[in-house]
């Protein structure tokens, strides 16, 4: 039996049923159609049109088409495709005749044998190259540590001919027979499913996507090969984001080889187009015939520029040359512009059908296609885990076609098979995050260190102390800075040594290409070489954690899993580890540990060592030994938890030594965290105790145990991605509930948790879903600081975050920081900026703190607001006191992620979290920036942002928090400043009694500044006192900022005035007096500079006040009479001169006649006109002109005497502003 598949022209409307040719007689159709059919029937008696897509009911097929159309795409029409069953001998003649019919667009003989794309069979490969990092494979091992990276949730439909589902690699796989008829080429199908989703069961190999589900569909539709119909069946059972793998290719005459892509068949192309339209990524082989797919016109309909382009991903194959060239080359694969990417086409380790435990070295473009299908499954499952959605097929194809996201063959232009996708590069390009657990260890007192791998599997080491917080990652010399390790949790330990040297030594152990790699560094500055293994390759399993303990000063012990799934230990001298450790000692030759993340190991001292692991079947097993005994005789057999409680092998347990006893923690498959007490003296294991039945713990990452004072602390990440902790007394007793530790983002179960005991208590270290390492502290295991990120790896060179408070509202406040740490409790009677920050935080959260608002006084209204907040948050006791719990809750409620994007402070938020801006200052600056665009206020806000961003303005801080800028200033400022040390200059800012002060300093040849505002100014309690009568003028924070920002804007020009010579007659009306006053030790140039600086700033302040009163600033300046500005300047020169007169020069001028006073004033007003009043040219020009005019007025007064000016204006404050 043969089949001639035909595509009818559009518009016939024939029913999609067997015998559809009857519809040609419809009088609405051209009679020629029926006549042509009758003529064909006469030549080939017995013909009947049968639906080609006959494996689905018509209604379901129509639903598929409608679903594509609703998605915004116009699908190909499957209802114009029929088939004509016929005898083999007549098939070609029938196809020729049918193609000539007027209502037929295409007719062709369907190939009976869709050959699977297998390219030879070789003995089993010894390496599963396809999962390895580039250039060997697609780097699935990297993806497995990304959320969703094992393929969970992805579904792949495999269309071919047969499978051996009893193979050991497939028994545990998520495989189902969706629509299976007959069985053929079973070896091929078995290999393909193993490549895609071979189970992670500790035998044989492992699939690229072991968590993916696989649907099996045969191209045999019940004695008839119909790949288009099989595709339609698979499509109907898949969803958007799933994958359809078509394992086959078509012969290319004259060779019988499966040489070209299956969508050469137009009916198959239609079926593929419908699948792609539904959001299903279709993968098909390019074929094994080495055919140039661009060379033949009859393949034009498959190319991307064709209107019938299917959107499937076509896969070529390459062969890897290995060392030394290590390049991919095209050999047998078909090629051309239609080939999107390639993968390995040889030496692909896969299960074979010859026996349930047989394996083969799979080859061909079908093997490559299986690799790409599995890679797609990982990409889609990772995308779903990160975003809740999946990528459209076009985006998957775009990523796989990218040369920058893959590995090219040796001659890419000649090979024309695209690139082999590199999942590591794609993961980064897509913003996905790989998460690995961290290792940590105490380094004495309140200090610890952690080790982990970065995104390139390179070693990272960081230290923490209570006084300094987290340090930057330690620098590493070559080759330590570039050596790539194996992704797994490392092990860490530190030792206080006296022999052979007195030093603090740190050791870290990692999986690596050489086996177990070792790195040491010490307090003397010495460090080792992580590229040198201490345990040889082949003795430990890749991707499994190692554990370390130091039972005696000269005996270091490692515990690991070997490639055969047995627990092994190694012993070595810490001083001579590079010489190698002992041969592996197998602790148990019976129990299997193939699925464990790794064993855990502790020492109770005096040579003792204890190992705990979860056996593959879920049994909890404990081994104890003594390294002082002869190797091989010092270890007990396995002691098994007697109750038979099942535990999850994939979740690494925790183990803690409590003097002569042990306590372990492990999680069961139902998610319950259990604590297990072990008594080494009696060699017994107590019944496991469920810590908290209300908490469901994830089974992916490690657990942690630690001591905090006299309590045991257990930590784990739950299925809601929250880190939880519980405690109990060391002596025993009930556990507290597993309470959440506050974090502003979800914690990754893949990273689990690490805990390190220190004198202060315990530190928990976890990794969030974004890959950021976070830490939290607790003194007792009950109250925790919030999980906060370590200072960023790429932090600015001049900033280190040390505050555990993360919200921009509260960060850096020393009093609130003490509240969080439990060192202080804020309550009634307190006064100052910390109280004001608390009040503003409560106001921002919708609480009233009384009619005076945030006034800095902790009164009854503030206490009531605190009590109400604590009650709503469930904090106890709910009294009017702010302690760790309240501070932590407020910080969490006020936090935006990242903190530097808190909209409260708009564009100034990053400077708040860097502790460069006082929070209330940032609020005022934000209001200036968002004033009308043509206003002077907006100009000042924009200027502040530019000064801060460029670093010309170091920061604006409260006087009580001046030290926030000290480290930054010390690193930035030149060591000597105008004849004094930088430290002395900085201290002058603290000693100032002014409402605010702008400190200018030199930094590498440029002038920079910082501004210090008094706490009283921020609290709204500052005034300016008029000395002659004791009256006061109000001071606002905004006014002070306007004033000081004008100083900062003019800092370089103002500093240049310090160099003015006392003999300069264009500056001094009495050069002899200037010289005489400078001789007293304070330069007259400083008096000149101060006067110019103050009048410029007080003028800008006056303009802003006019704007706030309703007069546009530009209009206020234009209407300012020059004589009124001159009169205002005169008042400053005569009445307010002590503000500027540091050496008595102005007093000396005032003691002379009026002409001298007005001459001096005229000179200095000219220099005021030379300053910058505004960044806006028109605003600056207006003020420049009015100051120049005021200078001319004063010059006239020097000659003619002063006029009677009825008012003064243009500066703030003036006498009328005082009351």
C-alpha cells in the first residue's frame, strides 16, 4: 500500500471526511473540478480522498487552528490536505496525474520509510559529553543549579518509531505513551529519550533535562506512516512553551541516507506551522546526507524567506576533535541557511535497547536534535521559574542562532550549521541566575569567612568581623583568579596554629577537574594554589559537596561520595596536603549514596570523626570513627535510624557536635524538618522529632545547625522561599516554631542555608533568588536582623555599606541601628533626628504621630503610633518602645528593591543608601528638582544632582552623622589642605556652630566640597539671631540648602579668590589695610572671598523665597532695583560684617569715611557679579546685571554720597525679616 498526499486549492470547502470527492459535484463549484476527478477515477479505479490529518477528530483539529488564529497568527490550513491510498506500483503515476488536476496544488508520493537519523553504532562512550561545559557540550551542569534548570515543568513530545521503556535509564524517567502504534527502530528511540530526559537515578548516564516529561508518539498511525498526523496528535496534547521533537529525515535521491529535513514534505510543514503557531518549539534534524540545503530550488519553501516558513528549529551536527585543537567541524551533516544551530553528532552517550542496562555511543543529526530539544526544555523551564511564562518559538530560535551565545565550528562560513548553544551564556543573556550553596567557618571570636563560586565557577573568599562587617572579596593571584572549579558546595575550616608557625590558617576544599582542589591562606599573607588537587580525579563524584573536619592538629579529614555512590573518607596532614591525602576509605560497601548532595562531617575532638548521610532509599545513617586508629580499623559500621523514617537524599542534612553528643537535622519527602539526637557513647540514634509540622521545607538545598549561646539553632528554606529558624536548649526540650527571618526578597532553595557560630551568637548565610548572598545575625536564635546583602562585588571604589538597615528611610542611623542590634530601645523622652526618622517612617506607613508631625520629640502621640504599629504587626510586647523587632519590621515595610531606587527620594535615593545624603535633605532636594522646570528651585535641584553624581559634592549630612563622610573624605582629599592636615579641616566642620557649613577641599588638583547641616536645622529649630537687638529670622532646611548649594556650585571660583594679592587695587579699596590685617595671620583674601560667597548665596536664597511667595524668580530679579540691592549689601557690610570679617579688614574700612566704605563695596559687588547664580544662562545673566548695576550705584555713592533709599532688597535675611 502506498499513499499520494495531495493539497487542494483554497475555497473548495470539501467536507473533511472519507470520500470527500463527492463534494466536487456541488453545483456551486466549477464543473471542471468534478469532470477532472472523474477522468482520474477512470484511469485509477477505486480512488477516494481520505483526510490526511486523520488521527484527530475534525473538531479537535479545528480547535488547534482556531487557537493559533486567536494568538494573532494565521495558521496553514490542514483541511485542504488529503491522501489517496493506492497500490505501490501505481503511486508515482497517480501522483503525476493528480498534480495535473485543476483543483490540486500539490501531489506527491509519501515516503514509506521515514528513516531515523542514526549515524552508526559504536561501543559505549565513557563520558556524557553533551552535558559538559563548552566546548564539549551545552553546559547542562551549569543550568542544573538555576531554578527550573533540570527541566521540571517542561514537556517534550518525541515522534519516532519505538522505545525500550524498561531500560534502567528510562524506568525512573517521566515518560508516557501518548499515541503509540507498533515498534521499530527501538534502539534509536531509547537513545533519544535517554539523551533528553534520562533519569537522575545514579545508574548509567543522565539526561540533559532529567526533570522534563516526555510524550511518545509514533509516526506509525496504525499500519500507516503519517508523520503530519502524528505531529497533529502531539500538538493537540502539548501547550505553549512545550517542545516537539521530530526524529527523522527524508531520503535524498540517489542516496537512501536520511539526508534532508522532514518539512520538505509540505503536509509535514503545515503540521509544524500549526504547532509553532500554538507556541510549541519544534525541533527537527537537518539530515545526515551532507546536502547543501541552499543549493536546490525545490527546498525553497522551507527557507526563512518563504511565505510557508514553518518556524521550526533545524539542527545540524558536528564532531569534536578534542585536544589539542578542541574544535567542532561539520562532517556528515546537511547544512545551509536553514540550519539554525548544531550539537554533537557523535560520541553521545545514551541508553541502548540491546539490554535494560546497555549503553551506546549515539550519533547523527537526530542525536544532535535530541540535545537541542533537551536544551530547549531547560531554557523554557528556567524561564517559567523566573517569570511564570515561557519564550515564544521565535525567541528560542533567535537565542540558538546567536553566534555570541554559542560555540562556532572551526569554519563557520564554510560549515553553515550555526553555533552550538551554550546554556551558561544564554542563562546570563536572559538574566537568569545560577545559585550554589555557600560554605562558611568561624575564624575566631566574632569573625568568620565564607567561600563560594562565582558565575564562572571561580573561587570567591570573603571575611566578616563584628567591627568591620563584610570585607571585599580577597584578591587572588594567578592561577587562583582564573581556575574553574566544579559547581557544588565547598567546605571550609580555619585553625589557630602554633606549629610550625604562629598563624591563623584558613582552608577551603572544592570539587574540580583534578578531583578535590584545595586552597589555603593565612594571617601571614601566605596562600596556596587552588589548581593543585589533594585528591585525584576519579576518586570523588562530580557535583557533590565535600565535608571537612580537623580531629587533631595533624589530621585533616575529608568526607565525600565516590563515582560508585559509596561514602569515602580521606586523611591527610594539613601541613603537607599537596603531597596528597590517604587512599579513599570506603565507609560502607553496601549502602548506595548516588543521590545525596554530599555527606556532613564533624569532629567531637580527640581524633573523633562523625559522618552522617541519607542513603538513596531515604535511610538516615551515621558512621563514627577515630583517625588516630589504623586507617581501615577505626570506623564503625553504619548505624541506621531505627524507626525507618524516610528522609530526602537530595537535601543535604546538618550535623552539630554538642560536647560528647551529636544532633542532626534532615528533611523528609513530605517537607517536615526533623531533628535527630545521637549518643556516641551508646551508639544509639533517638527517634527523629518534627521541629514544626506547620512548616514545609524545600528538599533542594542544605540545612544548617549552629550554637547561639546555650541554644541550638536549626535553619532551613521552606517551599515558599523563606528562610526559617527554630531553637531549643542544648540539653534538649521542645523546639520553638520555625519562624521566618525577615528578607525583602525570596531565598533560593537551591542555595539552602549555611550557619556559623561566633561569640556573638550565630550568623545565617543564604542566597536569594537573584543570586545575591545575604546574611543575618542573631544572639539567641530567636531574634534576627533582617537578611541583608553582603556589600556588592562591584561596589563603587569609595563606598562600603556597613549598616544592617536596608531601607533608604532608615539606613545609616546609628541609634536605629543600635535598636536593631538590641543595644538600645527608643522610648518616650528621647529627642533628635533618630526620633524624627522614626516618626517620618510611621507617617509614611499611614500612622499619625500627632499634630506637630515629625518634630523629633518622642511624646505620647509617637508612643501611641508605635504601639498601634506593633499591635498590627503582631510584635510583642506591644508597648511604646522601639527595639529589634519593631526596627526590623519598619525597615522591611519601608524597603524598596533595590534600596537605591526608593521613589520617596526620587533621583537622590542612591546617595541616601550610600550615606552621602541625610534623608530629610534628600526629600528637600527632590522637591527642588521637581519644581517647575523654569524655576530657580528646579535649577538648584538639577545642580545638586549633577554635583553629587560627578563627585564634586561629596555629600550633605547631618552634623550628628558627619562621620558618614569621613572615610570617603579621607580617601578623596589631598593630605594637606591650605597648610593644615585634611583631618584638621574635616574636624572644623564638626566644630562649626552655624546652621550649615560648606567645606571646600582640594582633591588631586580639583576643588570639591561637602555640606554639613546642623541637627537643629533639620529638626526645624534653628534661627538666625540679629546681634544688634536679639531678634530672630527663621531658618528652613530648604533655605539652608539653597544657600549652601550656591557655595558648592561656585566652589572652584571661590577657592581661586583665596589667592588674591593684598596689593590688588581692583579688590581692596585700602591695600595697606589689607596687608596689615593679613599680617595678623588671617589673610584678607579670606574676608573678600567670604563676603562674595555669602552675598551670592543670600541673593539666590532671596530669589527662591520670592518664588515660594508666588513671584517667578526671573521676574523678581528683573524687577529688583539696583539701589535696593546696593542698600541691602551696605547693611551686610555695616551690620552683619562679623559674619565675614575674620581679620578685622571690614571693621577697618567701616572706621573710615563713607567714601572708602562705598568704594570697597563697589569693588566687591563687581566680583559678586562674576560668580555663577544659576546654571540657566538667562537666570544667571539677570542676576549678573543687577549686581553690576548695584556696584555702579555704590561707586556713585562714594563720589556723591548715599541717596535716601526707602527699602532694601535682593538678599536674605534683611532687617525686615527679623522679629
